[in-house]
C-alpha cells in the first residue's frame, strides 16, 4: 500500500479496511485476515494494524474474539454518524451581521485556505450555519463528518451538542473551556497599529469596533483603551464607536462622527478592512484628504486593501498560518483525543500602505 504524507499510517489502513467493510453485504459474520496477514498486505507492523482495528472496534464495525481473530459484524442499519466520511464541517453562526457571513472577505478567505489545507490530506470541507436556539444542521450530522471547525461566536448550544457527540472540534476566534482554539493576536495587532500612529504624531485616534460579545471585538476594545489610557499624559484622546462589521456600517458611523464630533480625529482605526474602507469613503466624500488630513488603518489585510486609492494600511492576521494551525490541531484531536482548552495564538503584523501619514492637524 502506498501511504500519503500528512496522515498517520494506521488511519490510512483504517480507511482501507473501512472501505472493505462497506462492501460487505452479507448478513453473516465473517473474519478478517489475522493481524500478521494484514501487516503483510499493508506492509506495516502489527502495532499499526492493531490501532486501525481498535478504531473499527470502537465504531462497532468489528469485534475481537480472543484466540479466533477479528470478526466483521453482520451488516446492519447504522446511524449515519457511525460511518465517518472524509469531510470536515466549517460552521459559522447565523446572524444579521456581516462578520457572520461566508461572503464577508475574512470568512471567505478563511474557508478557502482551510479547504486547501484539507485537500492535501484528502478531505473536503462542508459549509453550514447555526442559529442561537438551533441544534447543528441535521444534514451535516447525517453526512458523517469527522470533525468541526467552528468560527466566531458560535452559540453555546452548538458547542454542547458537539461535545455530546464526541466529534473532534476546533474553534477559531471563539473562547471555550472545553475545546482547543486558534485565536488571532488582536490585542497586540491593534496595539502595533496605535503605536505606529503615535509615532506619526497622531494623538486623537478614534476606534470603530464591531458588535460587543465577540472575541475579536472584546479583545480590540481592551487593547484600544489600554493603549490610549497609557497615553493620557501625552494628550491622547480616545473614543470608540460601534459598527456592524461591513462597508455600509463603517461609512454610516463615519458620516455621523463627521457631523457630531469637534474637533475631528486625525486618525481612525477599525475592527476590519471593510469598516475602515467605508469610513475612509465617507471622509473623502466630505472633502477630507487621506492621509494628509486623516489617516486610516484596517484589520485583516484582505485583497480589497489594495483595490482602492489610497491603498489601506492594515493589520495582517496571517490567515495561511492560522488555518494551518487550526487544521493541524483538528487532526491531532482526531488522532490523539481532545487536548482540552488549548490556545494557539497566531501573531499579527502591521502592513503599511498609503492611507496613513503624519498628523496634519
């Protein structure tokens, strides 16, 4: 048997045996070849064979009989969850905010990068959403997925269901005391953006955040006020506004700010690139020169940053690294069991472009 890199040999033997078992249409119990014979067939040691067989035992597909061997259980009608497929479910919370939509640039890129990582391992990615008072989509459970990647503020009810099903799960940008999680380093990412603006002479730096209750928004809120609070002696002034994570909302918040706040800030930081781009559009429509009169910094480093003029300075969340960490953590969970609330924090980096410059007012 030719083995693929990136997946344990015993799991590949298990996959092959599982395929043979699925072809068993008999209503009678039959025996598999002995462990020694299977080792010769697959070209692996007996320990590898035993691990593969044990996984089949745990799933109720075979039974070990001391002194006799491993018996294939008679074909029966099984719950679809008993027959794993080579698929992973990517679940977003279903809400009215842009951050919860697959079409939102960050989520779309996240899905694409995870899909690429899984393809290398011979798996495919399924997308679904779940609401606050809903269980996980039945279609996902019936497909026999081998793992979940839950993104953003997934409801507690869904987490409880996943835990009860004992399906390996990794969270992205969601805090949990039960599952491993991969988190953007939003705190230091925003801190680096604010530090950069201060180095350019900006002191009136306002922040447009997202809706409260998300890991990303709460982390950014703390980072912003921690940093600006430490700069009070340098005449720094802090104000935070709330958006709904999209271009239109960022534009609306900025339009309101321009009419109600005096004096205006010299710089704006935003919770994501789309909000920053919306705010920058409003400033330009109001006649402000960017960055001469007002600077803007986004977050995520989506492709839209380079498709506008001036191009947007932003904080990169290094999505390829984030997704690789999430996939590696998930497969470690599948192969070795739940590591518990392990946190992997992915570093961010400031990407300086044309939308930032020295404070002009």
